[in-house]
C-alpha cells in the first residue's frame, strides 16, 4: 500500500512595517506631507491655501502608496538616487589597476634564478575588502574568502549530486530531511550563514570523448575495435553538450559568534564547522569533493565574472598540469560597468533576479527541477540561509501573531475586507508558531538567479528562457533594477543577500 507523498509549503514573504503593512519610508513621506500642508496653510490662510495643502497631501500620499512596477515611488527613490550618484560620479564603472602596477621581479646578479612576484589584487567596488586567503588544514591548504579584515571567513565545498529526479520519492524526502538537519544543526554555532550555488557554465563540447578516453580499459585499443568505433560514431552524431553543472556549498563564520578569542579563533571555527557540515552533507548522500583551495576559489570567481573564459583557463591547465587554479589577482575582472538592468564584467553581461515569491501551494521535493534541471543557457541559482536561534524565532513568531491580530482588528474597525493573501499570511504565521512550539528549527533565506550572455541579444534570450523555467517551478522572479552590481555578488560564494 503506497503512502501519501510528503509535500512542502512556503509561506508568503513577510512585508511588515512599523504600523502593519505601512513601512518607515511611507511614514516619512506622509509626515513630510503633513508638515508641508501645515506650512502652506500658515503661509496662505485662505481657501486657495487650503486647496494647495490638500493637493500637497494627496501628492505625497500618491508618492508613498501608489505602485510603480512592484514597488512604491518611495521605495524606488533610494534606488534611483543611489544609481544616479554612481553614474554621475563615475563609480558605476571600474577599471582594474592591476595591469598598470606591473609584476615585481627579483633579478640576482648572476642572472640565474630570476623570480616573478605576485600582482596585487584589485577587486571591483562591490567587493571592496574581500580577499582570498589560504588556511592550513591537516596536510593541505584550503582557500577562504576574508571580509572585515578576517573577522568573517567563508569556505566553499565542491559537491556532486546524482540526478535528484532519478531518485524514488522516499530517497528524495530522506535527502531533504537530512539537509534540514544540516541547517538546524548550524543554529547557535559560529556559523553565520550557509549558501548553496548551482550554476551552469559553457562546456568544452568533448566531455563524452574525454570520458571514453579516461574510462576505457587500457587493454582495448582506442581505434579498430567495433565497440569503440560504434561509440565514437554515436558521439559524432549526438548533439554537443553545451552546459556543465557545478554545485558549491559555502559556509560562513562570523568572529562575533566565536567563543575562542585570538587571531586564530575564527580560522579554527571555520575549519571545524566546514568539516562538520561536510559530514552532514555526506549523510544526506551528497558527494563532497573537498574544500576549494585558494587557486580553485580564484578560478571559481573568475569564471563567475566571465563564464566564457573557461576555455582559455582549460587550455592553460592542459599545458601546465601542475597549475592548481589562478592567483588572487586573476580572480577579479579588469573592467566592469553597472547598468540599470544588467552588469558587464569583462566579456560577459549579467542580469540578476531576486526570487520574490516561492510556491504558494503544496509542492513536491521536485518543484525546482524545472529551473535547476536541463538548461541551454549560462545561469547561476543561489540560495542563502541564516540559521536562527530558537529563542529569537519564538520571539519573532509571537510578535508576528500579535501584529496579525492587531491588523485584523484595525481592518474590521474601518470596515475593510480581508483578502485571500492576508488570510494566507495569517495562516502561515500560525503554522510557524505551531512548528516552533513542536521543536522545529527556523532559517531565514533569500534566493537569487544570475543569467549571463555574451551580448545584449543573447542575454535577452537567456533571461526569457530562465523566466519560463522559473514560472514552471512557480517561482516569481524580480529583476533587481538599479542595483545589479551588488546583486551579482549575491550569487558568488560569499553568503550575501540577507540583511
């Protein structure tokens, strides 16, 4: 007898302000309107002055509440002002100074044994203060991204997962349950955030041939055998593989949460927590290939800024087998341009979207397969999680229940009807409180999607395809207009995207 399949439900994104749904920006605009109306009446105590004051109040109310796109004018104002300042001051465009600095060289007197030094890194403005460091871990070194002068460190685990869609429902649910244990186990520790990244990148097109060369029995000759010839013929008639999938799990540790003080306390905490999460991922049947080294981490960043540089990097690695990645200076782009709806870095254009709404109906573990599955475009999907302590979650849930009740009573007092979305939000709040009372853990999360292309037309087509895949997954994507440079960093292994 088959049991009913487990489903999952996402609550609506909470949009709470100081007074119910009214935010601080809207209150500030309305306060400005009230003060301005009083000033107008004081200056012109007449019918014309009263009319002008009413018009001024209505105008400010329209600015505060009238929607423009998916946001109000008051919400658009800081985005537009910040973008305009960057364009006027030239900070929207950056050019790396690394090439003009030159490479330091050590030249001995006998002209033998000359050595080249390292070029200093020059990251773009959106990543100012980010450095790639090497950490000692047992008998090897791993890389980490350092922020706030080492007080915040992030390591990245390279992972491999067997196609999730090929698993039976019980195995899918078991893996998701163990992933939940990984997240809940990070609450109350030095782990600040955890992020998973799934990205597609241009493939070399010869994966099948390279796999045959690596996996064939050495006793079987490469040519002349009917079986090998048949396989090579099949490869020649098969469509070229266009994309490769990569999976990373980033672990971030904050020095303020580390109990052990001292310069090495944050490093030890990062190594311990990364190892613990790697063990948890293995228990969830995720193959952890290892933590990225400093050179590998630099290569990951480089191919994120310019995915089409992978062919050049692969050629360098083939010519020099001892090459283990890139130097830190090679991780950053040489030129960037922050546009209103796209971000250019070297030879690639990017557009980043925020997942503004998750499915509002019960979904199966396969609900994101439409977005994460087969793709013919270059794109990156990243979700950042912040584990919450049980005390904080309970406090916030109880406050949310109180606010919902107050909002409902306020609407009833003014005779306003209750919408289906408001009822859904109230049900989600009550369900959240009940789950916390039952002992479940809670996380904050934010999802982002970056789509890449070589030129505007390719980017437009790629964005259209990703939008279609997201709609099939019942995800609502919002393009992050006016903040593309910062939004692009949300899909890098930096655990960004949450305030």
